[in-house]
């Protein structure tokens, strides 16, 4: 009797190659003309759009097959302009205001795989049904959403069924949230609401009479507003936690001729920090971007600089007598924004006395060692940046 052979055929698909694309639109309504042809072998996975766009571009973005495999979408530098006419084929002509994502215009099939979507900085309103997943047979891929400052309205059914959504950040400017906005976002774990006053709402996260049950998501709210949220309809279903207050003197800046020492105090619940230095007051020209971990240790920088003690950074290579602007952003788990502190400083025309590796004058004695934040140390640090106080009252910054 002959043995019968059996074969198992395993078909595997290679992971899609990463393809990043930036499209600048000088004329709104021209995204389709500037989009690449559909390619299953080399699809666009990361897309950034800059310039002026309108409702026609938003429809193309979420319905054109060329973006079917899109994973990351960045619209932060896109400006939505007003448009009157037909935005959706087969629909009647209508008026679409500026700085608004119109109804349903990002809910097309090409948005199903997007895990990261960055909304325009100038956005003020989000229409109903934007990014919703109506069909129970489909699940969204979006893991977090940050609604930028300036947005005042999120209409009903906006993010229905985004089952992968775990974190949401809402701005202090928000005054209206439509019903069912985040309905059936079943994996939601963290919501950060920067508005000190609860927006009136009924059913935005769950319509169940028992709410979330035992596994309540955490709702972070501004310091002092916890009780308001614990009593507010729709919000009281959460585990409400007040954000910590910004410490007194939370950021200290010591500028010199060509550098500036920036130091700050750690915040509770923070998992990382992002320091951005700008050349202009409008925050459009970036001089430097620096990332820090939960311990205030340097992680990554766009340009070179010197690392000091934890929660401090020495910005070198600056111009003397020049005003710079900064933003220090504090993040929690899943890159949820907790705080954003901004300000400015001006470099001097005189150098600050910095002693390289301990060359102190011999005619004076050391009376103490201090951290950059002014905390007295038990002994001289082996490395990093600190302050030496001498017997004649002089304080000198040291770098080792």
C-alpha cells in the first residue's frame, strides 16, 4: 500500500515597506492631482500635508485608494480654508467654513488603518461623524487623539466605534460636545480634559445606565475642578483625578551671552518632557527640540547641546543679545499632554563665569556646593552641572 503524502502550503505576506510622503498644497482642492497612483507593493504609509486644503481634499484623503494603507497622517501644518460647492461626489453643493472638518469627511475607508492622526493647529470645529466607525464589522485603528487648543466644538458621533482608542486629550477651549461622540470606544483608559469647567453633555462615552462598570477610565482635570466633574452628568462616570499644580518657579532660565541654562521641577504623573526653542514669537521657526524621559534625563535632540543634571539643559550656540521663545510640554502615559508652559528669554552681551573642570582661584575658599535649582549638596558632584559658593560670596557655575 503506497503511502499518501500530504502537503501544507503556507502563504505569508511580507510586511509593507514604509513610505513617507509630504505634499504641499498651494491651491486648495488639488490633493488628488498631487497624490501618487495606487500601489499595493509600495503604498504610502505616512503622509504629511501642508498648505491650504478644503473639504474636497478631505474627502479625497479618506476615500482615495492610494491612501488605503495609511498609518500616520499629519495635518498639523495644513490650513482648512472655506469652500462652497460640491465636496462629495453625488452630494448637493454646500458651504464649508474655514478651520472646520465637515461632517463625515474623514470617515472614509482609507482611514481605517490609521493609528496616528494629527489635526490642524488652526482647527476650531469638528463636524459630526468625523472618524467614526459605524459598522460593527469594522474596528478603527486609531490609538490616541489630541484635540488641539482652539477647538470649541466636537459634533455628535464623531469617533463612534474607535475600539483601539485608549487616550483622548481635550482642549481648554472646548465648549460643546455632541451626543455619542466617543460611544463604543471600548478600550478607552485615559481622558485628559484641560477645561476647568465641565462641558454640559449627556451621553458622549457610554449610554449604559450603569456607566463603565468597575473598570472606569481615568479622567484628568485641572487642579481644583475635580468636584465639578465628579458631579457633572456624563463625566461623573469616570475615575476623576486632578492634575497637579505647576510648582512655584516651575521653570528657571539663566541666560548668558551665547547659552542659556533651563531647569524645571518634575511633575507628578509625568512620563516625559519636550522642550522646544523658537526664534520667533509665533512659534514657527524652531531653533532646537529636546526630549527628556521620566527622570528628566536627555533622550534625543535635534541639534547639539550640553546635558546637565536631571531636569535641566544647557542650550549652547545661541546668539548674544537675542530673544528666544520656548515651550516645555509635559506628557503622561501614551503621550497624553498634561501641561504646556511657554515663555521667553534674552541672551546677554556678557559671558557668564564658567569654570572648566574646577579651576577655582586659590585666594578664596569653597563654602558649599549647590544644584542648579539651589538645593545644597553634601559634596561636590563628580559630573554634570552645579554651583560652587565661595567665601567672598561669589557663586560660580561648574561643568564637568
